[in-house]
């Protein structure tokens, strides 16, 4: 169709969401690379590289096969839990516990934390795209939903950690309707 085609699946049927999923996961990987460039901590940089590579293993899952494992899911869940425990005190100060109400902060802060919030949001969009693909009658493995939702939680928690480390105070968001 086009000799300068940037991706061989761009002109697939518009109702086929596989290409959209691949483009969205590629965008996320690119954003993770950008965030990594803003981080000085070598351990965190290595972790972001691992997450970036894992996203590229998720990328072709709808077109070929799921190439991510339960061990990788467990690793990511463990990292989210560890980071949440690490920032618990500063998070509780920013968003005091209110029974049965979700706690959320305004997505702002230092540049790295702001990018982390953008990635968090894009992860939710990717999960929604995955759901739409499944609702079209396609088979989607549960591990993909779990991983992508964990990615969102990871980048939310990372944003809090990055702000804490940069000395930026969080602002709790209090919804008028929830």
C-alpha cells in the first residue's frame, strides 16, 4: 500500500484492535525510556529497563502468543508492594486514611513524577483497549489484564516515591462526587 510504511499492520481492518494495542504499548515503552532518562538512581534505572522490556514482550500478545510469565507478574506485584511500604508514611500524610473512600493525589510534582503519572494513565488506556478487544469475542489471557493494571499501580506509586525523594509535597484530591 505504501512503500514507506512505518509498521506493517497499520492498514489492518480498523475494527481489529491488535495494531492499536501494539502502538499503545510501544508508546508506553517509549515513555518509560523517557522517564528512565530523568532518573539518576541506577537500581531504579535498571528496574525501568526491565519494565520496558517486559512491555515489549506484552506488545505482540494479541497477535501471536502471550510471552509473559507468572513469575514476572509476581515480581511486579512484589515491587509495587515494596514501594508502597517504602512511601507509606509520606503517602499517609498527603492522603490520610478515610474509611471506604479511595485516596488519590493530584497528578503533579517533579518532572519525573509527572511523567510517571502520564504513564500510569496510559496504562489504564491500554487496559481499556485490551478489554474492548476481549469484548469483541477475542481470547485475552488474564495475566495481561493483571500485568497492565499492575503497571498502572507501579507508576502511581513510583510518582509518589519520586516526589517524596525530590521533597515535593503531594496534594490529596478530594472528589466532589465520589
